[in-house]
C-alpha cells in the first residue's frame, strides 16, 4: 500500500530563486514564504549561507530569515556548506540545516570546490555544532541519478556517500536528481541504498524535472514507502552548476497527483497555485507547473 500521508518540503525560495537571473527582493522572498505557509506547507527551505560571490541571489540570506513571519509548526531550513555558513546561519535560528554532498567527484568540485572526502571533512564540524545547538541536519546527495560532468552514476557510488554522511551524524538523507535524468527503477535502486542506512522517515527525494520524469519517480518512491519529497512552487529553479538543469518538480503538480491518489499533504492546492502565481508574477513569466497553468486558465 502507498503511504497515506506525504510531507512536502518547498525548496522554491532557495533552490528556485538561487538560479534566477533577475534579482528578487528580500521582501518578495519573505512574501513567498508567507504564501507557502498559508497554503499549508510545514517545511520550507528558505535560503542558503553560501558564498555571495558564487551565488549572489542568496546574498540576503540573513535578511530573508529576519523578514519571514514564522508560524508555529512550520520548519524553516537553510543550506550551510561549511562552518562559515553555519556560523552565519546560527543567529538566524533555522530549524534545520542542510549539508550538500555529491555522488560524483566532478560535481563536488564544481558545486562546492572540493572533493567528496574534503566535503565530508568540512561537514563534520557543522553537523556537530548543529547538534550541539539542537538543530537537525539534513543531507542532500546531488547527482545520485546522473552527473552533468561524469555521466552515469551507480548505486554503489550513491551508497558510498550515503555511508559517509551517516558516519558524521547527518540525520536525514535527501537523494537528489540534480539534472532530472532518473527513471523510476533507477530511482528505486538509489533509494534502496539510502534506505539501507536510514529509516523511511529520514529519506526523501529531490527531483528536478528536466526530462519530465519527476512525477513518475515520486510515484516509484511511494511504492517503496518513501513519504517525504522536496518540490518547488511553480517549478522554480535549477542549479547554477548544472547547465540546462530546470527547476524542481512543481509542488502544485505533486499535490495534484497525491490528491488524486487520496494521499494527504495538508496543502490547499488553490492557495498553493496563488503562491506560485505571485512569484511567477514577480519573475514576469507563467508558472512552469502544468497544474497551475491549467487551474489559472479556468
Ligand atoms: P571556497 O571558495 O572553496 O571557500 O568556497 P573558501 O573557504 O576557500 O573561501 C573563499 C571565500 O569564500 C572567502 O572569502 C570565504 O570567506 C568565502 P574571501 O576571503 O575570498 O573574501 N566563504 C563564504 N562566504 C559566505 N558564506 C560561506 C562561505 N564559505 C566561504 N558559507 C563554498 C566554498 C562552498 C562556500 C563555495 O563553493 C560556494 O558557495 N558554492 C556554492 C554552492 C551552492 O550554493 N550551490 C547551489 C546549492 S546546492 C544545490 O542546488 C543542489 C541541491 O538542490 C540538491 C540537488 O538538486 O542536487 C541541494
Ligand atoms: Mg536541487
């Protein structure tokens, strides 16, 4: 049987907006977070504490964290690739932090400027400091289904980095298809490797929809019992270090599918569409979400 409840983490404010060419104001980012929580999202990835030279779109990270109007019961997460990022993030009181490694050496170098082994060394003190501060640590594993530089990535390569993250105390494993090339059986094989080391409740899928496979891949994960997924309202996003990669699967599309399956998300689809329409208006384009387009056209 499929899970009866799914938790969706909206990563639009971070993964979505990190890749937009036109600047989005701090106030608009905070407004997006407000609309997402009004739609019923209980987990929102707000921003990242990375180098402003690498990702200028996230340079207002602390300002965004100060500007959001927090709701009890909603968890706000931020990316922290190293101690410098963690130290900047800590006073902004994130509920969770995310450390991000890659299953391929080439992507690790391009994205965070170090090898996989070096990245684990950098994350170890971040994980320890987060735990000391009572903050949960999610791990993201990029290129788990394929790499823009290396090409194919095997399940063995995925499991190797899952184990490394586990060994330093990362609490949760997010299996990420950075370039959207995964297909259902391959996704299940990668997920099964994560599930060898983490319980169901601490494994999630993060699917970019570049090749239009994300919904099928989420369904394939549901078959395994996985019930947590990242998604991005309006289908915002991409990765600055994965050329041509499009946004995450649109949250609206995932909610529509789950509604049809009778799986509860606690999210109000109409309000979610409004949130996507708002940020798409700011970006002066239509939402990428097919469901949002269909609903807005009615
Ligand atoms: P580096 O250059 O190797 O770091 O960057 P460094 O320690 O040598 O420091 C160099 C300079 O950066 C110094 O400044 C540091 O202070 C500064 P300078 O002395 O030159 O003025 N610095 C920082 N500044 C602010 N915040 C920090 C920080 N760290 C160092 N945390 C670093 C290493 C990781 C910081 C850099 O490579 C970087 O910022 N990369 C960007 C990574 C990124 O944001 N990628 C996109 C997010 S990940 C993603 O999208 C994938 C995901 O969605 C899953 C998926 O789909 O695959 C999660
Ligand atoms: Mg991503």
